[in-house]
């Protein structure tokens, strides 16, 4: 039988700390996953549900975007995937009685963990202006409220339509179609906060803002570099791919400020040897300083240029542009001491990395937020591309760029047109297909949307999934901005903090989850998703919906569009709601690569989207070739006595969803307000292990932001660097602290000082 949700917030005043672990997964992962699943779903439902995760006739995991192998294992899920499924398929329910018992003011005092543990939302809920409690509202009344507010705006650009990465391709396509037919490109999404830097860098250099490798390429690689990524927690099924690659002789270099258990040793729970011994994954660990990755790859590139025969001259000559300028800048660039200062590494470590690079004919570089959330992130990723181009490692089997995405369809949403800066060709195709003129002026990304709300330039905020308030930077500024809106609307499966930080009026619209059966008037439907490597496949839920009052995301968008756009719209919204295959037919005519969509996605495993650099070494850039870039090397500088903070996830967490209060691999139990600091840095500040401190960020305009009461943990991070969990530390990130070009919040390089504090 499933357990009840906690009645009160658990006390976290004394986190227990032990030594960090040096191996990931194994029997503890099985035990923990099954315990959480049983608590949320009960034994029978756990068995029925988990065995359908990531299967060809099942549903796509609502967690990460790692691809499925061609022949998935019977248990093709990881510990954190099981937690994500359990949270969605839970038997716990948040009914109107819950909202009657809890005022919005009361809910605003609760932790995100407590809110999420209450269970699935069951009814549309409405918070009237000046009211203390949400009350149930009929769906048609909810659409009328939204429609009245939207049509009363002075301009469509006073509305913001946000998207979270779990939205299906079908719902995302309709959502952007509605927003643009309404008249705005204000379509910020969670990509703005994570891999926007990757898209910006890759679009300029190789012509497409996605990775160039497929899962099979990892098994063919001679060398895989994993930079700024913690797959043991964030993409655990990636460890299986690395294990298989290692068995074939692949070498692995991991680059990170923190040692991570998952990259040290993987104990595969699906084999006896894996459980008993495991596989050592990393051959060389480069413990780089926060923000030092660009300097490291520039140093490697200079050594490659200086090594006779190391550059693939034929590839460079035939397929690239800008090599001479890049080579000149690189050879005249930073000296050895500057490289060591920027990276925190030794010359011997960099030389050893070079040996492994030169011994590899096929190299893949994987990365995640550790590279994308700095001021100089775009330049850093461009330097990674330079590194691969030098030796012809794009468009070759077993080689290429591999940005590892987070949410399970975040890449698909962008493909479907969820983007505030759409390409003209995409808008032209929409206009041709649907017979209206889409707006051409660029819209708002996440950071600009917060500014617009703050400055009363946006009045309505509509979120398709996600937890915007908890995910975004500068928490106090963001929450104040949201409260200035006339109306805030959230399409959600579960309760979260964004539901209690509201505009003058607010709506919560409950929706189906991935695990649930979606039946429309034409019969049972399925949706599609795109994984991190550009594979598109179907997802079919099988569970009975958590409530008869739920609508699918697709139905919500279609009904809202009919209410707002009225009979003048030529778009067949009712037909789209009735039968999702009709949406896919339109996608096939609008978006290149989706031709014959319905037939191709019906095949088990789906299909791969075309990728010109990978498939034929064609680069759809302005020059028609892959572009070397020649950006100056930069890295964060920190005033005397300060540290550089990175915000990160715990192991019991997926983005802003908190599954529990432990971070098993890092040795943290029953607490999230901890700050990981190198022992010498802590001692210099008079902070013993177990002491408490406030974290105070310092911004260039002299402003300060404070996060109070963090337990200091002496931890083997890079000197001068610290780490703490988000969303608790998002309050420290200034809204204007963003990456050049991509405007992504620079959450991995926040200058802080530690002030001794009493334990609260």
C-alpha cells in the first residue's frame, strides 16, 4: 500500500554528513528506487508501471532525455527515473478539500519538497483577486477567464507563454501555433536556462544547434570527454553506455570541479559482476576550476597545433572556415602560467590529456550545465568545437559534439518551434500551412520575460508545465515580478511553489502525465518526444488518469485557442484535439525531417532526424562550412577572500522537483542547506566542518543577495570554488548575471563570501 504524504515539513536543522562515495548505483540504488516507488504507488502499481518505462510500446520517462538503446533492457530505467515515474503515478491526491484546508499564505511557507509530496492535482483551481484560497472552477469558466484577460491586453506582446521540457511534440507545436496566431513570439522555455549556450555556439559553428552523435557512436569512440556533467545523478542511464564503451576499449576523461561517484565507478545493477565489482569509468580526472574549461580546451588546441601531423589538414581544408585566424590567435594566446591559473590544473595533467587526445582517432565531447551556465559559456563551447574540428572529429562515426539535455523533450519542444527567436523559414512555413501572418519581431526569453513582468510590460503569464518561480534566478526579484501580473496560469500535474507566488488572479490547470492513458473522441492517442540525440519516438501511457477532471496538454491548448481566437481562426483546433495524428500531419508539412511523420513514428523505436554535419559533413552555416572561432580566453576572477559558487542538484532531485532530502553520493543526509567548500578555503575563513554560514553574493553594481543558514561541509572541490543546491541558492544569482549571446543565467559562477552564522 502507498504511504501518505508528510503532514508537516520535515526538520532539516542538522544534516548528517559522511564521506563522499566513490561508486554509483549498485544495490543501494535499487533499494532506494523501489522504496520511493512503493511509498508513492504501492507494490502492484510499481511493478506494472516501471516495466513500461522507455519500452517501445510504453511511455517515455518523464525524467531525463538520454536515448534508449535499440534493444532496451526489461528494466530500462534508472533510480532517478523510477523516482520521476513514482511522483507522477503516485496514488496521493491534491483535491479541492486540500485547498480549502490550506490558504495560499500557508502554502507559501512550505518547502518545495513538502508541496510536491502532496500528490497529483485533480481539479482546475482558481484564485480570485484578493482571495485567500484556491477554489474549484469548471474548465469552461477557466478558459473564459484566460480568454477575457488575453483579449483585453493592449498588445499580444503583453502575454508570456512559457514551456517546460516535458511537453510533448504535439502539444508544443499547438502551443507555439496558438501563441503566434494570437500575435506574439514571447515563447521562453527552460532551454533558455540550460542549453541555450549550446544552441547558440553550435548554430554558429556547425549550423545546427543540436548534438551530432547517436548512441551507437559512443560505442565506436576511442575517447569520450565528459565535461561539466554529473551523469550518475542527472543522466544515470548514460553510465551504461559508458560501461559498454569502456568494454570496447574507449578511454574516458572527466572534467569537473567536483569528483562525482558516477564517473569514478559504475556498479551496474543488471549484471552480477556489476553489482559486485563495477567498472571504473574515468581514466583521467581533470579537476578544473569553475569556468576554466575554455582555457583548458584552448591549451589543448595550442598543443595540437604545435604537434606535427596532429591536425587533420584535409578535413580542415575541405570542410572548415576561419582556421588561419583561429590558429594565429591560439598560438599568440595565453602563456602557461595563465592557463594553470585559469584551470587550476598542472602542466603534467594537461600533457597527459593531450597524449590521450592524440592517441584517439575518434573523439566525442559530452557536456551539460557545467559548461553552459557561465558568462563565457558560448565561447567555451565554441572552443570545444574548435578542438573537435582540428582533428576532423565531426561527421565521423564515433566522434562529435554531445550536449546532454535534461528534460525528456526539451530538445523536441525547440524543434517544434518553442523559441522566442524563430527562423524566418519556420515562420514562412507556418504562414503557408495555416494561412495567417506570424509575428516577425523577436520575443522574450526567460530573463527578459522576468524583466517585462517586473516593469509592467507583461500582464499575463501562462506556463505549460514547469516550476518557473523555483527554476529562475534572483528569486526575490522573480517573485516580486510574478506578483505584478494580472493573471498567472500554470498547466501542471503536481503542486509546486509557482502556484503560490501568483499574480492578482491565478489558475492551476491539471493535466495528464506521461504514464496515463489519453483518450479523445477519435480514440486512444499517443504523443511523441525527441531525445537528446535527435531520435523521435512514440510515448503511450497506460494508467487510468489521476482524476476524471484532467485534460491533456493538447486538449488544453486547443480549447483555449478556440476560446481566444474565435471563429475567425482557420486552424482546425477541434480536429487537433480529437485526433493527434492530424497534428503530426501538419508538423510533417511545416518542419523539415518530419516527412511522413505518422508512418515513421509507428515503427518501433521511431526515427532519427536528419543532421547534415553528422550525415554528410555538410554544414548549413553562413559560410557553408564548419566555422572555427577565435574568441579571447576569459575566466571568472574572484576578489580576495571570496569564493566562486556553482549551484547544482542533489541526488534526490530532478531540476526543481525534490524527491527526498539526501544526496547519497556526496554523503549528505536529511538536509539541503549545505555548502560544499574545500577544507583549506573553509579553515582560512575560520569555518570548521559543521559550522554554519550565510552565503552572500556580490554583484558588479555593489548589490548583495543573501541565503541564510547553510551548514559548511568540508569537501574535495577545487580550491577557491564552492557548491550548493538550487533552488535554495537561486536567490544569489543576479538577474543580469547571464551568458554572453545566449542570455542564460550564469548559475555556475556566482561570486560569494561566507559569513559565520548561528545555527537556526
